[in-house]
């Protein structure tokens, strides 16, 4: 009896059900007869549903699912497919498949290279304590008033997170701030305020730049596939004011949720700039890369090209060695590449157009679509990875917005940027994003504290992203 019970529990586990549902969709969808959907669209739909189920239920790691998407597209949809007799039976005159290299090339998409450059800079900054020294300098002006210290921690985390991994930034800031904050009395809400300021700053700050968080890359890659390239500086022009406003309002609200009991607090960081030749190279390459990124409109060098400078120079000059390179978040690159590849098949097979034709979207204005997809994105991103949420929703949203844009670049960029950004404000649960989990692991906050701050940040982020996107961004583009 015990054996049977164990088998049943294992069979009906989330992972087992995810495998059954995902693989079932992949096998069944091609043999359905959905009206007006091409045979290639049926196969692409099977891959799309399988990927969505796998990403949400995680029967295998989400980055493995992304690679599985590319493999499934190569084996089932490309010119190297393994089901040629089936295709010949479906199409008169034969099936004209895309080249398999179209799917593999997503692994070297300019957005992937942009993130690779960001990983290189982040690794070098951590190795030579550039991040800690920047933190020390940027926190100094905030003084000793507890509320101001919390604002400083939040803003410094946000600035660093704009150019480094949210997870790495949170981990670094926790090692800097938490041991010192732990000296504060246990019942003082200031402890919770600082512990929450770090993940809030990381999640919001990552929105500011294309390399700050993967959902930005998903949105930019989707726009790039439509021939709309958004410069690094343009994204910052749109996103930075939004980040500043929502950071300040989040801090103001959190200070009222968790009012500090102490009157003064001194946060000291013992760190000095290194003066070795490799450290100096790190500083110069960091400044050069970021400088070229934010001045892209002046010199015209694409951000993806600039990103290759640190990728080449940092290892070439010995600033990074193979140990640091192995430590890059390669799984993030895989995840983003899988999303780019999935969007490619949705467009090439006509699946995206078919999906939007199932609903009378003409009854929705562009604003209505943005609000609807923003709400869905916010809800989904609180339950699964922000990147997964953007990966699933952005290709569908862009297919909906594209006909309404009518060739207007701004009308295409704004809705997709809004949807891509809103998911980054989803941080109600510990599972919503890694910075949340790191903050909870310190023991200084509880899940209910995270939920209170998460609702505040989510509501502010949703409202101001929509307002900025619809009222301010058209004036800037």
C-alpha cells in the first residue's frame, strides 16, 4: 500500500503533470484541425504550449526548456526537420521550411551579446571591488537619518542593478548592509525597511537599462525582429524617469509601513579602490563601455557592438580569467535565446496572426490592450519568473499591436516597452524574483512584509508605467 501511495504522489506531482501536459501538447497539437491555421502553425502551437507549460510548472529547468524550444524547432520546423514525409503530405508542392540556422542564430542575437557584455562588466566590478567602492561613495551623501539611509540603500542598489545582475547586486548589498543593520534592536522596523529596500531597489533599478533585467531584453528583441531598434540611450531616456519616480514613491510608502524607531544610524563600508594595473584596466573599460552605451545616439555604434568591447578586452588584458567567465549567468542567455527563437516561429508560421484573429480585438483600443496585457503580465510574473512571463506575453502582444501601429515606430515601441517593464514590478511573493528570495533568507523579514511592500511597488509600477507610457513617452520618441 505504501508503494502505491508513493507512486501516486510522484505521478501527480507538479513536475510529472508538467511533463505529461507539455509533451502531450507537443504530440497532439500537430494533428488537430484548427480552422485557418497552417500545418506549420499547428506544430509551432504545440511547441509554444509545451514551452509555456514547462516554463510555468518547471518539470525541467527553465533554461533547459529554452534550449528544448530551439531543438524542437530545428527538428520539426526547419530545413533539417525529421518529419519530411509528414510535411510533404500536408503541403502541395512540399513544405518550404526556414533554415535551421535561423533558430540557432538566436544564441548570438545582439541582445544576447548585450547581456554578455553586462555579465563581463559585473564580474570585473565584483572581482576588483568596484561595486563596493561605488556603494561607499554613493551612500555617503545620505547622512545618518534612518529613513535617508534606507533611501540611499535603495537608490544605490537600483543604480548598480541597472548594470549588474539583480541577483548579484542583491547578494552584494545584503553582505554590505545586513550585518550592520543586525545591530539594530530586533523589534525596530528599520531592520525590515532596509532588508526590503534592497530587493525593491534591485527589481526597480534593473528597468533603467537594456541590460538591467532579462524582460527588457525580451521586449527589445521582439521589437528588433520587426526592424525597430531601440538605442541604449533611448531606453534609458524612457525608463530612468519612471525608475526614479517609482523608487522615491516606494521608499516613501515603505517608510510609513515600517517607520524606523532609532533616530540616527551610521552605515560604514570598509573598502578602497584597488590600484593594480588590472584594477585600473577594469575601471577604464567599465567607464568606456557605459559611456559609449549612453551616448549611442551621438556616435551611432549599436549597443550590441559596444557590448563586445568588455567581452574581448577584459579577458585579453587578464582582468577576467576563465574562472570568472565560467561564473557568468549563462542560463539567462539560454532563456532569452529560447524566447527569441519562440517568437521567430510564431511569426514565420503565422501562429501569432492566427492567435490574435480568434478574438475581436478591434473592440480594444491600444490603451485597452496595454492595460489588459499589463494586468495579465503582473499577475503571471508574481507566480513565475519575470523573464518567462515576458517571453510568453511579448510575442503575442507585439502581434496584436503591430497592425494598429501602422508603421508608427513610437506606437509600436511604447506598448511593448510598457508590457515588458510592468512584469519587473511584480514582487509580491518570494518566488516572484531571486532578490525577494535572498531578502527573505536573511531572516530579517517575513513573507507578509514582502507582500505588503510588493503590493505597494506593484500598484505604483503598474499605474506610473501606463501613465508615463501613454502621456510622456510619445513626447520623447
